[in-house]
C-alpha cells in the first residue's frame, strides 16, 4: 500500500469515523494498521532503538544479536501504540494539548504494564511514528469544528 493511500485511509478512519474506531483497532487485526504494515514499521524502527534515551544520562546502546532476535513489542501492542500516536497527531492538528490529553496519560499507563525502560522508550518512538502518519494525512488541511469534536471524543470530552 502506498504511503499516500495509507495516510488517506488512516485519515478517514481516525478523523471521519466515530470514536469507537480506536477501541476496535485494539481488538481487531482489520483496519489500516494491518499486521504487515505494523511489522514493516517495527522492522524500520528497531535499528534506531540504540539511540533512545532511557534516563537523563543513559541510552539503550547497541543491542546484542540475542536482544535483536527478541521483539520488544508484539504486533498487537505496537498497533495500539501507533493508533494512539495517530490520535495524538490528530489532536495536534486540531491545536489541542495532545501531550496532556493523550501522550502523557498513555505513557503513564504503559509504565504500569511492566515494560522495561527500553520498551517504554521504544513505545515513545512508535507513538511519534504514529503522529507522523497523522501529520502527513492532515498536511495542508484545516481541522474544522466537526473534526475537533471527533478528536475530543477520543478523550471522553
């Protein structure tokens, strides 16, 4: 699937459909974030894990062959993260406080799930990747009142 076609699909699904899309996306393999697409994102982003910060002074660093063979997240987990990143990107597009409404609560919750520092850093990276999908899909478009309401509905507002 081409990037343009994918971003248009994501745009349609996450902006023009009801807020139930995000919940359905977490429980289903259907939709624009297919297993193939998510696997491709994981393959593209994994080499950059070494550059992620896990504290103010510490980076993940080079991974051993054994570490590289072990996926940091499952496809399903990564799909949830990318989906939240897309929602955060839509919130940013609508000039909402995406950090306090989406990113910070999401990351706080992820930290309660028992992930390692490396996994949490990777989740942050994938969230940013999801936001970039939204940015591409909404480029040169304005968030109107209806879209703003739809995005706010993701946050229970």
